[in-house]
């Protein structure tokens, strides 16, 4: 066999392998997520966490520039040879992506690990949303002493990075598999492009860095970084990371972290109610302190300013990416964490 066909065939082998491994989540959980990946993640976060800038973003930038240069330099090469080179690169990229992090997509689902049901009734959704409104109102008032004032987070982004560990420390006392050690959290160098793309953050699977869009409203910043930290400890599902990020924030003793998670969960729950019953949506919305509504408007204004065809295109692409990686609901999987919240808090106080 000619060497130029080895890597393209290896890519085909990887695709078939992942289709098969999807049926063996217990093996992935035991040997990768709770074995090899723990070592990989600690090494990555130790090395790249040392730098106070996003190494992963720099590497992506270099890769983009080199890709453009390579296409220009090899423009006249026969299309078949060029295609084989691109597929060979994709094969290596695909291997590293899964080896360094993405095999976590195939681990045992969190609802099984924590014995949480997945279904809920409309009545349970409304009941939980009412409890969420009560608790979010309480925290908002504790912070502002004024029901009509929006919450303004006084911390710097670096201070939020440092304090986010405390919530995970408290959470790990209840659930050891949420333990977080060796922080590597960064403000993304691509925050402006991320805003145009409609994303609050992402995990770099090659360096293990949790990247956060530094243009986000600060009241929601703690919830976003705790979500990305959940990816760092080996959870791929967006709904699961929303849920874990919520637990890490509400288990933090700081009110601003609790408010960040509660207000985010409230938006998701209200959205779900609105899709099912507009009358109930309006009734519940009228119970929310005006200061919380002002924070919601703050977020909406940000995304409206950067709303173009770009974010719609990237959301469509990301939707297909998630569907290809064990998340059948695609981009709607973010809101599926409401299932986990409602069923988790059936037997626990909010």
C-alpha cells in the first residue's frame, strides 16, 4: 500500500471505531473518562495553565494562517494529491481531537451516573420554575437591596476564575467525580469573533484550556466559566455541562455565583414554559423582580448588537457537530438540562 493512502484509511477506521465504541459506554467511562483522560487533562492543564494567555487560540491562529499559506503555495498541485493531503491532515486532527478529549462524548450519560430521571410533566416544569423565581428573587434582593436594580458583578474576570474553584470543591464533597484540580481558564483571544458567532465560550480539546468570551455581561460570567470547567473534567454533553455548571455555582458560597446560575436556569425554564403555554409564561414572568429582567435585557442587547448571518451559519454548523457527537437534539441540547434540574430537585431543596 502506498504511504499516501495510510492516513486517509486511518480516518475511515476511526469513524467506524467510534460508531462501534458508542455501544460500549461503560468501557469508555472506566478506561478513558476515569482513566487515561484524567492523566491527559492534568498534564494539559499543568502545562498550558502556566501561561496567562490562551495558548490554544494562538495555535488556532497559526494553523489558520498556515492553512491559507499552504493552499496558496500548493494551488497548482493536482486536485487528487491536494485532496489526499487535506484528508491526511484531517485524519491526524480527528485522532488528536478524540484521544485528547472527545472520547468523553461516548461515556456513560450523567443521568445514569446520578440516577436522575429524564422526563417531566408540564405541571412539574411550572412548579420548579416558580421555585426558581422565588430563589432568584431572594438572591437578587440580597445583593442589590432593590427589586428593580440589576445585579452588577463587582469582580474582575480573573477573580471569577479563581473563585470558580471553590464551588467545585464544595460540589466534589457530595460527588467526587466532579473534582476539579489544576485550573486553566482563559479569556479567549477570539472573543469578538465568538460574539459574532453567538458563543459564550468553548473548551480547547487540544490544550485543555477553558476559553470564555470576555465580552459577556459580567452577571452571567461565573455560570459560563463553570460550564466550560465541566467540559475540562471530562463531560462532553452540553446539557450535562449546563447542569454541572449550575451545581458548581449554587454550591459556591458567593451570592454572585449563585445568581449567575439561577438567572441562567430561570431563562431556560421560562423559555420552555413559553413554548408550551404562553399564558403561564406571562403569569410567571410577572413574578420576577424587575432587576432580573434588566439583566436579561442586558444579555439580549449584547447579542442583538452582534446579530448577523454569521452566528446563524455557525449555529447551523455547530448543530450538526453536536448531532454527530452523541447529542441527537443538536444545539437544542443546551436546554435539555432543564430535564436534569427538575428531576434532581424533586428530592432536594433549591
